[in-house]
């Protein structure tokens, strides 16, 4: 493992724990919590794909020049 990636991994785990605790504080049913978690996962996954696509497209465009 690259030591430069250790801090982002630890902070990501911390943010994930914070999100789970805040979601649990609403005391919703399991079905509603799962629906909300999947919706947020879809939002962040979609944003990740958009950013990755942009980075790949920019890299491809710079390779063509």
C-alpha cells in the first residue's frame, strides 16, 4: 500500500462512520434506511463516474495533441 493513500483511506472511513451514525440517529425502519443509503450511493457513484469520465477524456485529448 502506498503511504500517500493512507490518510485518504482513514478519512474516508471516518466520514462513512459519521454518515452511518447520523443516518441511524433518525431511527428509521430498515427499509427506509436501505432506500436512502442506496440513493446516496447512486448519487456519489454517478458523480465518481462523471469525474472519471472527464479525467479519461481530458487525458485522451491531451494524448492526441
